[in-house]
C-alpha cells in the first residue's frame, strides 16, 4: 500500500495567524515544526495500517516549509517549486490513497485562515457550477487519477467542507474556528493521536482497488472570479479560456489537465499582482 500525503499549513494543529504560516512571521519557525508533527502523525497512522511507502508533498506557499530532517524517516519529501501539479505534485494512479494534512476552508467560509489558493486575489471558484476551494479541487483531481482521498485534517470548517464533498472521507478536526484568525485548539498531543488513529482507521477500511490501466479522462468546467479585472483579461490570451464577466474566467477540459492549467493561471496572476500563490 502506497500513500500520498498533501501537506498544507493553515489547518495544522495550533496555528491561527499569518505569522504562524508565512516565512518571516514571528512564529513561522514554530509553525513549520507543528506542521512536521502533524505530517508525522499521519505517516505513523499509514504505517500502522500496513503502508509500505509514503510520499509527502509540501504543498503550502513556498513549498519549502517542511525540513527533511524533521520528517518521519519512512517518508519521502517533495519540496520546492515550481511544481506543475502544485499541491498534488507527484500524485499518480500508482498510489492507493491520498491523505490531506493541514487543509483549510475555501474563500468566503468562516474558517481559520480561509482562502482559495491566492489569499485575497481569488474571490470565488466553481467546479461544474459548485463552489470549490483547495479541498474540493484536490478531491476531484485525485479521483480523476483513480486515487481516493481517505483522510483530511484541519479546522472544523475544513472538515465540514470535505464531508460535504465526500462523506466517506475520515476527517480529523484539530481546532475549532471562532473566526478567521481565532480558534479553540485541541492539545497537540491529543490532536496528533487523533490524526494517527484517523489515518489508520481510514486505510484499514480502504477496499482493494483494481488497477485497470488508462482511465477515461474526467471532463470538468472550472470557473474563477478574480479580484482584479486585469488578471481576468490577461488570462483570456490562453487558448480555451473564456470570459464570464470582466473579472471571471472559465475553462473546460479533463482533470487532471485542468488542475495543471489552473496552476498556470495562478502563475500569471502572481506575476501581474506581485502576490505569490499562498495555498
């Protein structure tokens, strides 16, 4: 059994503020240590359930948050950027399950550090007409690759968002949002025990998956409303991108290729606004 871990940071145990998750923030070094401990708890749970390998993708911001020496020795780490598949870099149909650690709710939700990929630059997103953020887009893309998301950790808002997408996913709330920068925190030891047990339980219940070779591409339509009309206008220069209104663009195509295309949109938006993708 091979497990893929996508590790974000805003939903990590104990973290509630941008100073906890942004390089240069006064508590960032502590935050990256807390991130490693949550990831390691997930890896321990996977190993307890019989996993033979775990690949961890550092999926937050600069994607250089996890220190290799802090990671569980049974896991390999994908670190740095650019990554053509961003938060899902390295995920293929050869993996048996995806575990999302430290995820957060989408833009507009009342969750800890909630946003969708680019802080304030993306106002809203829809996948096939359904409001979506990082959670839903990761779930849909993994499904298109034939790999189920089995566990998600984060605040209670992120867990509720995942349950709305797929009620079969085991969710582990490590904190309970009071507002965007405030939460009631589970004690770290308790939270990590819950992560380890949640991952182990989810994988123990995972049915055998038939690997039937090439799968039909899953067609989808992605719509994004930007804060800046300039970003939307520039993206119209990319083939297949169409305008919905002056700040909203849309593209249709198969997942996971559409996910990769969205990564291009973010790099264009980053260059135009001087705002790095946040994730």
